[in-house]
C-alpha cells in the first residue's frame, strides 16, 4: 500500500498517510478532510556507493513519523 504526503488546507500541518484504496484522508491534527496531496519524489538508491548519512532534524521528528526522502518539515 502506498504512503502519500499531504498538507491540511485548514491548519497547514504536513503529514503522511498509508492509503488503502479509495479511503478518505483526514488530518491527524484537526480531523479536517480538506487536504491536498503533495508532490513526492521517491528515493533512488546510489549505485556502487554507500549513501551519505542524513543529518538529524533540528526541530525533531514530526509527530506523524518519518519525514520521507530525508527532508524534514518545519513546524
């Protein structure tokens, strides 16, 4: 099942959601169904080299978990 990135149109919170079929997506912070799917580029493995370590997010991990793609969302 694919994981998609969204941003809430009501409170602005970015979040990720595991989507099954045509399930409605709801913001985990304010429960609004007014959300916008964000463009997300899948990570591509580096051929022949080990990937460089990704620096930790200074603001901490978002409450939804992984930022995706190594980029942290600012709160």
